[in-house]
C-alpha cells in the first residue's frame, strides 16, 4: 500500500454507563468503535420463561417473548395471566405435574396468581427461595446467555432484537447441555 499504513485491529471492550464491560467488538487500535443508531426509543423486549427438568428426559426451556412499542393500551410486559398461560403450556408440553421453584418477583405474588396456584394444587406445587437469590435460579443463567449473545447486536428496529432473542432462545432449547450447565452453576441438584 502506497501512502497508507496497515491498520492494526484488536478486540476492545464495550462499556455501559456504569463502566462495566458488557460485550466486546473489533476496532482499530486507538479509535473507539462507534455505531450510529437513531436516538428515539423504539420499545423493549420482555422475556418470561422456565427451565424444566424431568427424570429420564432432556432438560428444556419453555419461554414467551413480548414486544412493547409504547402504543396506547399496549401492555408493557407480562401480566399474571400471561404467566398462568405459560405454566399451563408447560404442563401440556411436559405431560405431568409441575414442581415450580419461583423467585419472589412481584408478579409471581399477585392475588390472581396465588388463586391460580391454589386452584391447581393437584398438579402445581410452588416453592419460593429467599427474597433475593438469583444465584440459585438456573433461569438467570439462560437470560445471561441470551444477553451475552445479543450484546454486540446493533439493531435498527425492535423486530430485529426480538428475532435475535427468539433465535438464541431456540438454539438454547436444542442444547440441553447448556440448560444442564445453568443448573450446575447454581449448585443445586435435580434429585427427582
């Protein structure tokens, strides 16, 4: 190359406002990588799901994804009825009773959800760990895997983010070893 120097590239950390490294990207040495995006908010993607373990079968992830566009009368996230429907779907897919270890998220403690759990005690048993214990929740490992994979995504719109989230969740569904690793990371044992 005449008149130019060959650029050196290295992997640089991408930092959030708190200064914590969230993802890595390739950039020229000495220059901060910049991705141009529109400044207006485009909404958010919410995920709800459960990690399922059944003796003699592969581990599974059952989930739901919802987009919020900021429109009038559009729900911002999941309601207790959505979680109820997810539990019913899990029961149908798993083909039997469910023992649910559920964190103390406010939505899990609503009156409607408590009534649903009481009315379905013949197939649904719920245990609640201490108030704040994400380190013993294998679902947190799944969310971490998804967030890590989409950390470098520079999406132009909300639909692209939603597609990426669904794609990674589906890939995790077909990797029971990853689901098992999330349980192993908690130190809990699936003793069914």
